[in-house]
């Protein structure tokens, strides 16, 4: 019986993006609760998204204040980006 060739190990490509998550309250149903996502690209911070009940906030890496985006507006933006 012929021997099988040993499989070559292929190193996976390095990850380009990294997302760190933090939740301020276990249930997002309460006021003052939010999910915070910090987005990095090759160890450089791109920005931060804070997701709450009424809206989400985006702050760029070098911004002092966050931009509030209501859920309806966010849905319109995603539809436009995804579907043209």
C-alpha cells in the first residue's frame, strides 16, 4: 500500500482587522446601557461604535465628539451601501 504524502502546513494570512467589545450592562433593555465596539486595522484604531437602544454613536480615531446616527438613518445608509 503506497504511503500518503504528508500535508503541507499553510500559514493563515495575518488578520487585518480587530474588534474589541465592551458591554456596560448585561441587558440592553435598560437605559444607559450600550455595547461598545473598538475597531482597529493593523493595531491602528479606526474608530469606536457605541450601540444603544435609540441610536448608535460613531467616533473616529482622532475625534473629540461622537456622531449620533438614528436607527432609521443607519438602515438607509446600509441599504445604500449594500444594494446601491
